[in-house]
C-alpha cells in the first residue's frame, strides 16, 4: 500500500476506534507532504456532510488559506460519494486515489446510488426544489460580481 494511502487508512481506523463514523479516511498531499487529514465524523458531529474528504478539504483550505487546492492530491479509503465528488471539483484537487469502490461501500450500508440516479435524471427526486425569483437576491449577486475590490477570482 502506498504510504499516503496508508495514512488515509490510519485516519479511517482512528475514526472508527473513536466512534466518529464510518470506515472512511482521507489525506491531502501537496509537494510530497501531507497537509491535512480527515476521517468520517458524521456520527460524532451529527453532521451529514462531515465525510472524510470534506473534513480534509476544510482543513487543507484553512492551512493553505486558499479555497483552491490546485496542486494537491487526495488519498481516500473509499470512492467519493456525489457530495464529495462535487467538493473535490470545487476545490480543484488535481488527482484522487481511492481504495474501495462505491459497490464495496454499498455492500456495507453506504449506498449512494439513488443520489447518482436522481442527478442523472433516472429517478424522480423526492425533494421539492422550488425556484422563487427575487429582485433583491438578484441585485446582491450582481453587486458582488461587479465589486471592483473583489479579489477572490
């Protein structure tokens, strides 16, 4: 096992032993060094978004003081779910290495296939999303985008 993947495995084991959540661990590497670690903390925090990848991304972004993790590599014990997949893209992580597949995760009770089917339009979304246009909200978006002092792009 690659030593960075070993670190992800150790992080997952740490989380399991602490009772924090499922068997998921992640490390983010930049320039050959681990800069952040995370394990599943869903049970510990009662936060459904506290997946290993999300925790590691949050920590890496705080450490680097940048929301872009370009130049970073993620090592994770399980193939990312749709939420983590999206966060990885928003963070601009270069490469992801994972051990267990979505099929492996589904076999132990972590089945996210229904989410992928909803996203792909293969299954009806049980949640109602209602577009409610509002001029004040639109102006807020426009003002932020047009702000000459904005430096986050």
